[in-house]
């Protein structure tokens, strides 16, 4: 101990402090620390332990003050440095905690507890080389501990050294006795053996992995996992007969597992070389699946997979037989099962033909085509239900509504019918009616959480935010219901609510919702911390490695992507249109009023501000009292008061000093984890373009061109960038000349521009994509940007388009009457024109002339 040594009595008290901290008896620990400090007020380690205890009692400021004071009094104490690290760890400041642990280890390099704590943080922060070294030290100090061997192997494994990990596991097995494991450790040892086989596979030694599994088969408890791993390994070494035998046995266990069917196809040499099956492969696969469906008559997978392969009359016969049992049983998810077939060319028309034949047969004879068995009336109902969804998918909303209305008249008590009708109305451009129908469905079964959630979703799409919030909290705990929604990590709700606020121009509230989603992902990253110890103790090693790899790609998840891109758009909008302070808005509102009226309005404003302040203070007091009561009523150390939200409406988020700098935080995460997404680089261009970072904006455009050179959004960015660069004055400094030369070289290398002028490049783009309305809109916008006086030409670009210029992809992307302002991809001046085209409005010229000729194209 590097500092003042305590007498025996106080030394025992100090041990009591440590024990009280470990058992969460914090008051007892504080009492003991105060007893020591009365006699030794400058004892550093006691001050540090008292601070650590106070930190657990949510007195952080006092805790940091005491720990720093203790460290100042005893800089050579590893206890003080360790405690300081624990304080930082509790605040999730892992970088600083690692520094403190390293300082502690300089004083006591063989302290096992500090080494363990350091290894956890290194695993959390992915400091892999340091993690390997720390685990080596732990193994050296305590080689008799199983976890130290396994931890050292895992460290090498995640550091991309599977060969070294195998050697360590071999050495560990060499320390075991022949009769190991005992009955109580069979599962843990089994998991270690399967993990070793996985590491051998990743090390490029599948034959050795198979050998290990065969040798240790009797000690492996997870027989299903053993079979699956063996089949995969046999495939890798091209032992197809052995792999086929195992996959067929696995299908006996679970004939609805698609992975088993995929493995069997590979064994039979019937996996496609590219993305398309040959006709010979299709013929053989049909025979295979025909045999399998006879062997497993209750397997849906054996009947569903061939539908992706068959064409023409064979597909028609197969799909007709496939849907009948589902229609007979009334399975609402049938259409979801068939949805992927709509992306196959030619199959959509066949599906419609099959559905029409079934419906006609049921209407005339109450039987399926070619059958004499009378079907129940509910079969006709579910056929109408399926047909309505089919027409909805094809954007034929009148037919979809006709069929779903027939189904509702047939059986008005089936709730699913109202949900589908609401979905159709939403796609057709009437979100308010869709929300009303969803609410009607909800009231038919008030105990159904799914119906409640569906209703909330539709209300948010209709921008009925307050009503949606009141409906959502019906399924939350009593008390602080909105925080309960946050605690449940209900991200679909937060994203939908944020989108609604964004559409209504409430940037603060929108940001509040989007950043809540980001907070959930940060919590998920933090949640892995406890598993670094748990998984080693329980030996769930394969799951642990999967979890680590999942965490490494966590921020590429679609919910985070949506939240981050939406937050960036909010910040861009705040940069382009900075919000006014409340006082400024009020002054602008009352500027034209008489003096007496202005005085009354100011008095009202002051009263409202005072009332709001008083309500906020009362709410804060209530929350504080509730937190105190909860902490007193619960177990010691288990209750933590919720911090008071000082910005419930996101006003502080909206009034940030530099919105673009805030946007950059999320943009960098997207560039790291979602570099494959075009939207990432579109937003990167918008941010860098506004910040004046021309080279970075050019880099973003080049990445866009690499991903999708035909995109109208990429064309906009490309021309906007070089249009702004052409306006720059001649470079003065040496650095500016270098930048100018680099940009000139890059421009010459772009095939979209080359030596062409921007106007010529825009004309060439229009010629290539003249059959797409979205591309024509982009060309018209750019034409207006380059030649603001030539508005008639911009109008003509779109007027010349005919109805067949709406491409198939555009028909899939946009539904009639949909709120296209959700995305910034269609410029404001051309929005009415684009919408009219999608709705096929005949009186389009008036919209063109009114909106385009009065448009103001502005670029930041």
C-alpha cells in the first residue's frame, strides 16, 4: 500500500468499507469511512473509497471531489487510481478509466483485479492488442483458472489470430485430466469444444475441425449444433455425400428450416453459380422438392421454395395448389408469404389470374377450380382479402377498395379487414381516413396491443401526433407514461413521431425523437459490457463471438440509419432556416398592431412564460419526490432516480450554435457503417457543400457516382457542385491553386462531364433518361439552375413527358397522392407537377406554368 499505513483497528474498518461496497451496504461503508477520517483526515485510500461509495448513492460531484483529493494525498496508491478508474467507468468514460487502470498497474503490476477490470474495458473499446497482452498477464499470474485460458484464446480470436487461439485451446486441454469434465461442467466443456471447432474452421482447417468433432463427439451435449457444424464442414471440403446425409437427417428434425434446404441444394450441386438457375437445375430442383413435399406433407417450406423457381403454367398450377389450404384455414399472413413473388417478371399476372379463377369458382360453385368439395363461406372471405392486397400491391386502389369492401360486407366482424382497408387508403393518399379505420379496428378489441400499435402508426402518418400519443400510452405503465415508451426502446414509434414533427416543421421535437433512437443504440453498445464476464463464466463462447461481431456492425442497422439520416436533414434545415427566438417571433407578430394591443400581447406573453416556468418547476419537484419515495421503498442500491428532462420539446436541440457540426457527428457514423448506402453520400454532399468543403463534397459526389451514376439525385449534386465551383474567383494562394488543379483533374476524369459544359451534360442526361419522370424533373431543375431566365424550357422538359414516362420503379416507389415532401428528392417548384403525373391529372399545364414560372431556385 503506497501511503500512510493504518493502525490495526482502522485497517479492519477499511476492510469493512470495501466489503460494504461489494455488498451494496453503502451507509455502513460511509459510517466506517467517517470513523477513519476523524483520526486520519488525509488518508487517501479512505477518501477514495468514501467517494466511490457516494458515487453509488448518486452523489457524483462529491464523489469526484473526494476521490481526486484522495489521489492527491496518495499518488502512489494503486487503490486510489483503481477507484478513480471505477468512477470513470460508471460514467461510461472508458478511455479515461483505462488510463487510470494503467497508472494503477504501474504501481502494482500483478494486481489480478485491476488486470481483469482493464481487460473488460479493452474488450469493450476493441483495444485488441492491449486486450491480448492483458489476458496474457492474467494467464501467467493464474494459469490454474479456466477463464484465463479461454479469455486468452478469445483475445487472439477477435484479434484475427485464430491459429494462435487454437494453440491456446490445445494447451488448455492438455492441462485437463482424462475423465474431465464432471457431470456439473459437461455443458461448459461441450461449448468450449464446439467453439474450438469454429475457430479451426476460421483458421482454414475444416478437416482438423471435423476430426476434433469426431474425436470429442461423446463430450458434446449440443447434438443439433454438432450436426449442423459437421454438415457445413463437409460442404467446405467437398464431401457432398456425407453432407447430404446429415442435411436430410436435419430435415427429419425440422422440415421448415430454409437453411437446411439451402445446404441440401449445395450438396446436390443445384445452387446457382450466379443469381439465376439454369433450366436443368430448375427441372432437377422441382423433382427434389416434389419428393420432399411428399415426404413432409405438412412442411410449408417444401411447397413454397419451388414457387421461386417455376415459370409459366407450372408456376400457375403450383401456386394455385399452394394457396388453397391457407385460404381454407384463413391465414392472414398469406400475402406476406407471397409478396416476394411480385418482384419476379411475369408472375404478377399469373397470380392475378389464379386468384381470379379461385374467386370466380367460389362465387359460382363454392368450390376450388377442379374440385368438387364444398368450401366454407370463410374461404371466399379470405380470397377477397387476398385479392384486395394483391391489387393494393399493384397500385390499383379502386379495385383493392372494391374487394375489401365486399369482404367487410361479407363478415363485418373480422378485424384484419379494417386494417388492410386502412393500409390501402394510406397508399392511395388518404392517411386521415386510414387512421380513422385503424382506430375503428382498435376499438373492436381494446386488449390487443398490435391493433393499438397499428392505429398509432396510422395516426402519426396522418400527423395526428397528440391523438397518437394518447393512444400509445394506453399500453404503458401508470405514472410517467412517455418515459415508459422511451424505456421500452419503441423505435418505430419514435421514428414515425419524428417524421410527423418534421413534416409539420417542428424541428426541435423531431430531433428529440430521432436522437432518442440514437440513445437506444448507445445503450445497446453499453449493454454488452456485462457479457464480457458473463459469457466467459457460462462458457457461451460461440454466442459471445456472434454478439461481439453484431455489435461491431450495430450502427448499420436500418433503424439507426433512418434516425441518423433524418437528424442530419433536420440540422441541414436548421442551418438553411435558423429558428427565431420566441421574443423575435412575438415582436414580428405584434409589429403591425396598435400600441395598446401590443402592450396587452406582451403582458399575456409574460404571464404565459411565468406560468410555464412555474409548471416546469412543479413537475421537476414532483419527479424528485417520486424518485426519493421509490428509492426509499425499494431495495438498497437497486433504485436510481430518473434524471429530469430539462428540454422536453427539443428547444435546446433546435437552437444549437452550429447545426452542420452536429450533423457531422452522425454523418461520420454513417460513412463508417453505411458506406454502401447512396443516401449517406447524398447527405455528405449537402453538409460539405454548405460548409464550403469543396474537396470533400467532390469526394461525396464520386462515391455517389460509383454507387448509382444514373440516379437523378446524383446528377443534381454533380451539376450543383461544378456550377458553384465555376463561380469561384481565380485562386490566389498556393494551397488554393493546388485545390483548383485537383478539381480540374477530377472533372476531366468524370465521364459524366469530361470536356462538356454543364448544360450539355444536363442535355445528355435527359436524353439517356427521357423515359423517367423523376429524371426529367431533375433535368428541369438543373436547367433552371443553370439558366434562370429559361423557365419556359424547364417547363417544356416536363410537359413533353407522356404518361408512359412513369417507369415501373417509380410506380413501385410512389403511391398515388403520397406525401412526396417526406423526401427532399423532388424539388419544391416541381412537386405539384410530379404529383400530378403520378396521379395522372390531365390539367397539368396550369400547375406547370403557375409553379415553375413563379419558382425561385436558390442554392446555399
